[in-house]
């Protein structure tokens, strides 16, 4: 008998009607002899309601108590969904994170799962129950309630699937899969049937909202096949796994194009040769709590170094100040900065065994009259930085150049998965 | 250092403002070196909200899941109150029922407490924390969440006070103590400074809403001094304990007068002598799920028995049918019934050592032209059944006759405690 872990997010269980719809779906699968462990989030709006209650009391809620508060959201959903299953004559039993001993470390609000006690779940599955587990929460060694932070319910689902050695972990959401890019920019995007963990990680790190990095990383580590699909319409969604399907004899060069607006670039040119110079620069930026994204360094023939990097636009002014100050001390020749930029990443495991990707990318951009401000490559990704005003044009052209366009006009209601 | 358990009900923590007020109160006591364990209910309205969610899904919620659902209400309150205490610089730590191992049996929705694990609470108290515990909930041996049923938070508070051997258990509510009777009937009621467990039990069994029978019984069993006081205004409330205070050299004959409207009386007259006759009658009534209140039986000289009893008015018609049917089989001479009745009980431990109470009671009623339909006595209580239309007059006269009237006009906002 196949064992499947299914996870339903906040909008999928956002109303009593939606919970009933999920119960219908599960009852149907249960009748078809699938063993099911279900992970649910808080009903959409519920977490905000709780956060607002806390905010009325304090602007700085004690982290331990905040987790006690927020974890009630999922507890309400597991109870309601289990009731709905009972109402359909299906045996079901709910568990909070602490009740099934989802053991975490003690970092409130972003705890990490250490281990899961499976005896109750296994016994219930054997006895024909659907097991309904509250996502997003666990318990530390001291018996304190913890929450897992953003995307925590996805992480709960993948962790359970890994621990139970489930056949598949399905993440039901409000989009019906992973797309080649954002349909708001490219009208002919295509839903991908399959994608690798690595590609998904690259997409996620570029702001794909469907899955959090953490849950994809965990699925990859434990070889859990992960499927993203819609809880509102039928379809097989996109399966994320370690290997490309055998059926794809010729795997595509590129699986998708991700992008990020509101980027800025800073350059320190002619940093005098000194073993400590770069260390001093990075330390000053870290101290200002600024995250760097792409970093390019180049040692010139005369011994001085050029350093360029990108930051989020909102950090641009502050970063410029930091860099001027540290640059002056180090005797840097020149400092340059530019905002209103965007980053485009072309992603695909097929790149590993193919050459000419960078060339096709650059040719396409040149043909469009788009200037590349920076280029950075990794094994399965090429990123370029361009002016924000040229981004849409560039993404459109690249989507066509890498054969990602759909033959059929895409349904524009299949909204985006990439921010 | 004194250890006090304080319990705040739903209206006392019904809004963020009320929670802040409770936190102010606790912070003040904490500063004055009182060790505090606080038990809270769900914010008023919250339990109804949850019940309504469940009702939209099923008319018959699975009991285990219903307890999972309802227990979130108190969990929200403990988190918010602990945050409010932190905001005031007071160390506080919240615990759900399962977290402090309030072990119960496995009767969902009306579980009974078996034992409480005190190590965490004791350690926190020693470390200067205010311990905030969710009322109304516990955990069974299988790790399932249970709830304690009506008045469950009072029971949690008394159980904690008993287990911790606390100096006092204070129940904060929306009335400022226990009164001699209902101010809606008698305008000059007096708040009692003290009352015994037994008297409180008699009052509670007559429908006093301030405390549930169960928590008073538990306090009595474990000798926990129980104080009822208002969370909205200052005052010492009423202390409920085992003995009358020494200061009361001459304890009052009567502490209070309770009453219940909507009663009915049924009589089976001339039940032929048979060892099984009464058993058959009571069995038939029990099978119809009707509760009897006062029961009077009298064996006549000719060997036949007369039996009278009272039931709630809503059960009157059904009970009459049952009694006719069983009476016919048994060959009962006559069956009589009367509704629109009321029960009045005069309660006081002083009765034990005094005579003439019944006489004073009857004289007073006769003077008022009130006909007594039934009389029943116990060690600390005399109950009479009268026509409902005569009840108010009777209670007023008895309140004066037993010297319960207050010298000062009572503040009519000190609402009733008796239904």
C-alpha cells in the first residue's frame, strides 16, 4: 500500500467549505486504499488574527509565548479537518506537533526539526486511520512549544515523509505547479512536469514562493519525491526529484528563468594589495546587517583588486556609506554604485553537460540591445544583472531562445510562482 | 512567602484591555513578594467561535477532536497574559494543561483530574516566575488532549492549589462575592464575608453560577481556602472554607436563601404494597432520562405507600406520561401533578445546633399567606416547594425573618450569584 504525505496550506483550508473540500478529497483517496498522513497549516487569516492580538499587548512579544500563541492556529485546523473526516465515515486522528513529538531545537520562531517519534503514527496508519498532523510546530527537549518559521508546514510534511519513508510528499497550494517563469512577464509560460531539487533550489533562492528553500533542501537530502499541485483544480502538478525522468532522453538545456527586481550594484575598484583588505570590507558590510548576493572579484595585473557585488535596493544607500567609509581607510582608488537593476537567472541541470549556454544568453541579450552589468555562473545557473527597465524584454527573449514557450496560449489564471 | 493560586474567567480576560488589567494586578502582587500561579480561561466569545466552526462542519463533533479544538482557547490566553507580564518586566512562563501534565482520565469533554506533575511549576516559582496555566484542559495517559467540562478552569485552579498546598485559591469573576440571596428578588441582600464548603455546595446545587459544584467539592476535600472576588472592583469577596471564623462567636443561623423557579411536582398516591413497586417507578423515570430533585415517601397505615417528587418543569409532561403508564401497571390509586412551582432553600451550618428553624420558616410563610406544597430537610438546609407566583414574596419575608437584610441599601450592580 502506498504511503503518501499530503500538505494543505492556509488558503487550502481557509474556510469551512475548503476544509470540507479537502476532507472529500482525502476520503476519496482513503477509499482507494492509499495510506495518508496529512499536514495542515492554520486557516488563512488566523495567524494574522493571533499576531494582531499579540501586537495590541506588546511590540516585542516574548518568543516562547509567541510560539505558544501561534501554534494554536494549526491545532484548530487539525481538529476541524478530523471532524470533517469523521463526518464522512473516515477514521481520522489529529496530532499537534508536541503530541507526535516533532522534536526540535529550542530556537523559538525558527526551530529546526531533529527527530520525529513515529510509533503513534505508524500504529494509526496500520489501524486504517488518516493521521492529521499540525504543521509548523514542534516541541523542544524541555517540553516547550516551538514553531518552525516561514514555510514551516512544508518542512513538517517533508520531514514526516522522510521519517516514514513515504512514496511521495504532495504540497497542495494555490498554484498548480512550477512554471518556466513568471506569467506576468512572459505570457506563454509552461508548467514543468518535473524538475530537479537543484533547479528548484535555484528557483526558490530567486524568490519562488511556492516552496521554501528549507523544505526543498530537506527533500533533497532525504530523497523525498516532492510534488507541487493545486488544491483548487485537478492536475498532476510538478514533481521535484533527484533525477530527470528517463523518458526525457534529451533533457532540456534550461528548465526555467527566475528574476529579481530592485537590485543594486556596488564596485570597489583598485583595492590596494593587502591580505586583509577584502576581509575588512566584508566585515564592515556584515556588521551593517547587509546581505550580499552576487559577488565578483578580480585581481588586476598590477596587484590591486576590483570587487563588485549586488545588494537589495533597500540596502543600497546604507551600503554605499559603509563602503565609502571603509574604502577611504583602505585607500581604494574608486567607488562606483548603481541602483534600479534586476537580476535574471537561467536555470537548468542540462547546462552541466552542454556548452554554449552563456553564448546563447549573451547573443540574445545583445540582439535585444540589453546591456549586461554583471555575469555570474554556477554549475546549473547563469545569472546576469541588467537595468530594471530592460528586464522584461530580456526575460521574454530568453524564454523564447531557450525553447520554454508553450505551444498553447497559457491560461493566465495559472498565476506565477516567482516573485 | 505566601503561595496563591488565582483564577481569571473568560470575562476577566475577555479583551486585550482586560488582559492588561489582569497583568497590572499580578505585577503589583508579584512586586509585593507573593508567589503566584495563575489559571486562565479562554477569552469570552472565543469558545463560542470555536464551537460555531465545528458546528458548520458537523452536528456531532468527534469528542476527541472537539477537545483538541476547544483547548486552543485557553492556550491563546496564557500566551497573551504571559506576554503582557513580560511587557511589565515580570518573569512569567505559560503552560498548557498537557505541558504541566495535568493528568486526567480519558473521558473527553468532561475529564476528571487524576494528578498534576509539579516539578516545572515548583522550579519556576523558586526562580521568581509567575506561572500561567491554561485552565479547563489536561492530558490522558495516551497523550490525548482532554477538557474538564463546565467550570473546568475553577477545577484546574483548585486542583493546582491543593497539589501545591497553596495558602489560598482565588476565583476572580464578574461578581464580588457570595450573597445571601438573589438581589433581583430581595433588594437588601448582603455579601457574605465567609461561608462553609457545605453551605456553598448547597447554594451551588441550587443553581448558584459563581462556582461549579465540582470545584467546591474538590476544595472541601483538600481543605483549600477558596475566595470568590471580582476582577472589576476592589474588595475581599467571600472566603469559602471548612470552618466558620472564630470571630463569629455567635454564628448566624442561616447564611443564605437559594431558590429555583420552573419546578413541577408529581405524586403517586396509594401504591400497593410490594417490595418492587418503588424500584419499578424510579427505573421507568430514569429510563426516560428525567432527573428527580426532592423525593418524599410515606408509608400509610394500611400498607400502601404515597410517593411525591419534584422535576424540572420542562420534564413535567413526559414524566406525567411515564408515571401514568407505570402507575396503571402497578395499580396505583391516584396520580396527581402540579407545575408552575418553585423551590426555596434556607441554608446554614448554624442549623445543626439550633432548633426552631422549621417553625420560624413555616410561621413566616403562613403569615404571608404562602402555601407550602412540600417540605424536605437536611442537616444544613430546609427546602420548601411553593407556587411560583408566591415565591418572591416568600423569599423576601424569609430574608428578613432570618436577619439577612443588609443595614445599607445594597448596590444593585452587585448582581446575583444565584440563577
